[in-house]
């Protein structure tokens, strides 16, 4: 009892922590953006919610603003310096702007369209919210995160502790799909997912769960479903987009964890795609692994822990692909600054 009281007091009197945050969402009127805006409106740490989109953000903002939580909500379009107003002084900027997949497309097929959208939003972050924690949802995450990093480096505002690729949907899917196989409650089936956020770069560490002895056919099918689960949604939506509702839930969970970290809460850990020392020596600049989030963003990047031989192989394959995906983002910014 005493320890929990002292934890609460430590939180309340921490010198760096606050409990009032401005969160900006770019792409707020989209399939992900709308439910994500709602979920962030429900977060009590958010006192100022700024919704930016090329179209219809004021409408989404007016709608969400009627939800009775203690925050203001404003919507902005590109006119009247809307982006500057939306981003200025934001503590967290969440970016789900861009186009989603259609059946038959990989996330990499989105590169040509989304790369320039993310590049331009990164320039705006550098200018108007240089201290913000940036959560990148726009695909392909394995390349869009390096794009943001390159832009911020070129502007002199890159802080590797505050740039995150959101891979949380892979984590949620892993819990859900594993629980379906073993017949348990997904709330109690945490799964660590490492690597990146596309197909074979998504590596669920099932050997670190209580179900490391799944029969090979079930294990292989489960890993495949986790890696390509997004395709189920793309196919079911049949041309109308990709995961939006589950992604909004995943994005809100991740952004809420970032806020919990900023507020000085203890033991906030999420897997996320960050500038990581884990495999830099092998040329992999960004990698997703469990990260403890703190008042300055990344507090500690955790190693992968013990892996099965199948997982070792998957990580090796993921690294090869990630090197290419990351280089593609870096080269894009060099060629199109
Ligand atoms: P959507 O097309 O429904 O919404 C995208 C929104 O972005 C639109 O409202 C559009 O007007 C806006 N937009 C486009 N350019 C913009 C700009 N320059 N500034 C501000 N807003 C801009 O797409 P949806 O389904 O919301 O997906 C968004 C992105 O999220 C896609 O790239 C998709 O691949 C990605 N995604 C990522 C996931 C992840 O796990 N990280 C999971 C699912 C989707």
C-alpha cells in the first residue's frame, strides 16, 4: 500500500512530468484518423487535440468536440496556416496521413504516394513542433520512419528518442490470433513482436509466451497469419481500404503509452520501430523491439532476449529486408529533399 502511495506522489510531484498535453493528428479525417481522434479525445492526459487533414478536419473536430472530456478540439485544413497552428507546441504528433492498400498491394506499393506526404509533414514537425514525440502510422512504416529521420536531420531537429514507427497493430493481432489458437483470453496473452512492420519483417516471439510448444503446422500458420493479417482486412474491405478501426485502437494505445512515459509513469513498455543500437553494426539503423518510454521519449531499448532457432532465422530475414526498406527511405529524401 505504502509503495503505491509513494508512486502516486512521485508522479504528482515529478519536476519534468505534466498531465496536460497537446496531441496533433495529421490525416485526422481518414479511416484511421477519425476513430483515432475519438480515442485520443477520451484520453484524460490530452487537453488540446488538434486535428489536421487536407479535407474535413473541422467537421471531424466539431463532432469529436462534443464528447464530454476535459479537452479542446480544433480542426485545421491547409488554408490559413492550418498546419502551423495544428502542430505548434504539440507534445505528440501522430501521422496516419496517406493512402491505404487495395487488394493485391503490398505496403511497399504505397511508397510513391506516401513518401512525399510524410516528408512534407516531417518538415512541418521540424518547423512547428521540434520537441514533439512523433508516432508514424503511414505505410510503409519501415521506410516512412527513416524518411522522417532524414528530414529532421536535415533541419537539425532530429531526436532519435522521439521518433516512433507504430507497430502496435502487429502486437494486438498476435495476442488475438494466438488466443484463438490456444483458446484463451487475448487480454492475458501478451506477445512481443520485433523487426519491422510488413510481411516477413514482422517477427512474433512466440517462444517467449506460455505456448512455445505449438505443433509445427499450427505454429507456421499462426506466424503467417500474424505477418499477413493485414491482408485479411484489405481483402474483406475489397478496395475500400485497410485496417482502420483496429489500427485506431493500436495507435491510441501506443500514443497513450507515449503520453504515460512523458508523464513520468514507471514501466511503460511497448514494442516500436525506432533508431536502435541493436543491429546497427550490421547496417540496420532502425529496428522494432520492446522500448521503455519515459519523460524524454525512448528511455531504454531492450534486447530481444532468448529466441528459438525459427525466430533467429526470421530475425535474420527481417534484417536483410529492413536494410533495403530503410535505404529506400533515406535515398528518397536525398533525391527529393
Ligand atoms: P485514408 O485514405 O482513409 O485516410 C488518409 C487521410 O490522410 C485522408 O483523410 C487524407 O485526406 C489524409 N491526407 C492525405 N495527404 C495528407 C497530407 N499531406 N496531410 C494531411 N492529411 C493528408 O487511409 P487510412 O486507412 O486512414 O490509412 C492511412 C495510412 O495508415 C495508410 O498509409 C495505411 O497504409 C496506414 N496504415 C498503417 C498501419 C500500421 O500498422 N502502421 C495499419 C493500417 C494502415
